[in-house]
């Protein structure tokens, strides 16, 4: 049974949707403390000593996977990284059989990325380990939204009342779904823009404003979050050409001149340079894209610590 020592209500982090504003604030505050650990000469604390974390990445990843591995090592956990390639998954073993076999070796936490929405929940319902969603299909990517929020709060000092415009391939993005849940819970103002073919119908029901053009979206924005065009999730292009996409929804230096002075430009990565964002903007003075990556380690340390500590208290 979960005890009062557990600061998060669930043993798992499956998405932002089930979290309360207080839980989000707790994770961000905890991450603030952990950011300092990464700036020390000896970047390690003993918080998860003796705990085993398995990273089960069944879909490609650079940032999330490396960031979780670093976070686990900085917390002194034992870690093991597992991918479909080279495993019995290639012989047809199912996800649940794979997970149950891994569970037989007593991990305390499993971090999972999977192409199917709901795969982390399926494991969470069946396994005693804490399950952390590292991205499931087009459903959620909770630690990405948490690191985005951490970066905004660090720069602007708050989330409430901040104008965040998210631009691009809304339909295929788990990042946008988690960000909408988080930002609206924390009372930020969210505006979306993108090609109509990549904008889900009735997305306004999630508490966001939808505009038709990139110029309209960036006007008055404190934060511009560009999304990757997810070519791998589109059977065929949902717009006439990549050149036309860039001409209509690409963030160029010329377009950025219309934005507020000091606007933050964000992107979860990986970027399609010259499609959704120009290199001069991605590498320019308003970009916080690499700071997002740095902050990802502290945020993932916080999530692992809060779930791992709770697990030990059970
Ligand atoms: N932002 C993000 O999830 O990047 P990766 O796919 O490289 O993990």
C-alpha cells in the first residue's frame, strides 16, 4: 500500500493528464534542487543506491534515452538499457512477455518508450515496478513537457499567464498533448498554429486557442515552441511539399522579427532544419533548445527520485 511518504499519488508517471498542479510544481521544484548536482565536480548523489532501473526503448531516441541514463547514474541507481534490436522481440516476443521476464529480475522502475499509445499503462497495470512513460505513440511524452515547463519557469519565473504558441504538426505530436495538459493546468495561455491537415478537429476543447497563421501565433508570444514535422508518422505528406511547409509555417529570422523582444524559441528535437525551423533561428540568440536538453536531466532525476523514493516506502 502507498504511504504518506509518497509525494506523487501514483506509483507511475504515465502522462501529464493525471497529475495535479501541485504534483507538477513538486516535480519542478525537486528538479531545481537536482540541477545543481549536475554542476558539481562530482555529479552524483546516493538517492537511488541499490535500486535497479531498466530503460526499455522500443522506438528510436537520442535525448530522452541518454538523459534518463545520465539521470539514473547521477542518482546512483543500477541501470540497464534494452532495445528491441538484438533482443527476443526480433523473434516475435510480445511486449508483455518481454516486460514480465524483465520484471522477474526485480527492477524497481521501468522507463519505456513505445510506438503504441497505452503501452506504458499496460505495463503499469500488470507490474509492481514504477513505470515511466518516455513517449507512447502520439499520446503523451510527460518528461518532455516537464522539462519544457522547467525551462520556461527558470527563464520567466512563472508559468501562470505566460503566452505559449505551439506551431507545427499538432496531429502527430505527443509533445504537444503533454504540453497542453501541463500548461493549461498551470494557467498558461496556449495558442496553436499549423496546417489544417495537421490540426485535430475540436482541439479547442483542450482549452487552447487555434489561429491560422504563424505570424498570428507569434504575435504577443512569450514562448514559441516549434514542433517537428513527423514524417515517419505520415503515410504520405499531409501538405503539398516540405518547401511549401517551410514557406508557410517555418520559423525564419524574418518572421521572428515580429515576435516580442526576448521571446524564447523552443523545440523538443530532433529538428528538421529548413522545414519547421531555420538554422539561424535554431542556433540564434533566442533559442533555448540546448538548455531544454540540459534541464531534461534534472527533471528526469526529480521524476526518478520521487517515484523511486515512494517505491522504497511501500
Ligand atoms: N525530444 C525527444 O523525445 O527526443 P528523442 O526522440 O531524441 O528522445
